C-alpha cells in the first residue's frame, strides 16, 4: 500500500470512528428510569400500610410477623414485639421496586443471582410474602442478591424471581431480608445512661458489693465502705457503670415458663432520679438468662417533675419486661455478675 492510499484509508477510518461516536452519544441509553417503569408489586405500592402479615422463609427456617392492635409481633416467639422500623424498611423497599429487565430463565444459573429455591443447603435466597388482613397477597417473591451494576450511574438494583416459575428480573431498589428471627425482635430491653447511675449493688450467695457516686459531678463509682488497701480496677468499674446503658437480647421466652433459682445473682442499679432497675441473673444450659423489673425510689431532693418523669419511665420499663426472661450477651452477663475479687486491681508485692 502506497503512502497516498494509506493516507486515504486513515482519513476514512477516522471519519467513520468520529461518526460512530456521535451516533452512540446521540442515542439514548436504555430506559432504566425507575419512575417510568411498572411497579413489581402494584397492590403493595397502592396500600403499603395495609400489610398485616409477613412470612419469611429461607434455608434457616421460616417465621411470620403479624400486626395486632397496631403492634407488630411474632407468634414464633410467643407473641414477642418486633422492631417496627425493620418491618417498615422491608415493606417500603418492596413497594418501591420497579421492573428493569428480564434475566436468565435457566435454573442452573439461579444461584449466581441468589434466586434459587430456598431449600438448598447452600441457598442464599429469601422467600417473602406479604398479605393484608383479608388474606389478600400484596407481594410475594424470592429475593436474591443486589445487582453489582448501576442504573443511570446512581441507583442499584436487586434480582428477584417469581415463586413457582423461572421468571427472574432485575428490579430497581434493594431489599435486604433478614432471614433469622431474633434480629427482627425489639432488641433494646433497658437503657440507663452511665452518667445517671447513683448506686450499683451486685449480690449473690457469697456476699455483695456496693458501688456509689456521691453526686452527678463525681465521675467514678467507689466502694460504699472504703478500704484504703482496696484498689479497684477502673476499667472494670467503668464497665459496671455502663452496663445498663444498652442491653440487647439474644433470645427471649415467657417468664412463666422459667424457674428462677433462689441462688440467682442480683444486680441493682439506681439513678439520681430514683429509677431503680433490678436484674436477676441465672445461667441455664450455657445460656445467660435475666429477669428485669423496675421501681421508683423517692428521694427528698426529687421535684414533682422528676418524680412524675421517673414514675412514667418505670411504668414503661415494667410494661416491656414484666412477662419475659431474656437471654443476654455473655459479656453483659459477666459484668452484671462481677464479685469483689473480679474488680480489685492487681498490685505487685513490693517486698518481692
């Protein structure tokens, strides 16, 4: 090929590339706008507040969540209360889903998108079914994994499959389905800020220890009966002070079905506003069970406003905990059952 022919060929090629580029840039991208697409669950989208029952199934088992008298509970945990924010999040995520495009219909590829049948040993899918109070199905789907691809450069999608079919879709929005029941439960049992703690008494068959703060301005808890030779481990005492700040459950069961030993250890926390919470603790079959109760301890320094607020708080706590015994994390159980020897600071013998 001579120089002149090569130059002509090069000019033609460059012209075609430029024209092709303009064509591509001018051509609209695939319509992934979720607003203009059909909702996946139109009945749910029209009336998300009408959901009264949610069923979830996976390889880990199945459970249901039901709304009764305006409160979400689960019959699979003796009617225990469910965290409504988790319910709301799932309902909204499904009601917002819109079809983007159809995906593979080959069952051998379902596992890649995590929309395989839920009964497989390694299945990662989750079956979700939502109905209203009349039993009408508002949404039903096998929920797979989120899509790694971005729609319009911003919104990510989710893979789903229609139950009983090979119809797999990429849809807008992401649905994160918790397939274990306990994380759905209303987890926070009690919450007393460490700064409000006035006195802590930890007791058992072997005796008790009492830690106090003389005033809210005093940061550290100290032994009520000070022994100059006793030095406390500041880190462990601090963990006791914070122990009631945020206790969450690992499981729950009715208190009427639980036999509390007379030798159970007891932890009692009192705030400066008179809120007193008692925890009775017992280990049973390697599980750390606790029964909580609350009461108000009046002090002459309390104003009427403080008294009324504390009484209201005590009533709220007792309404929440009065029928239940809670399995709490091992670390929390350990702190609430400390003995004096556990919080004494180890010191080196200078004579050695």
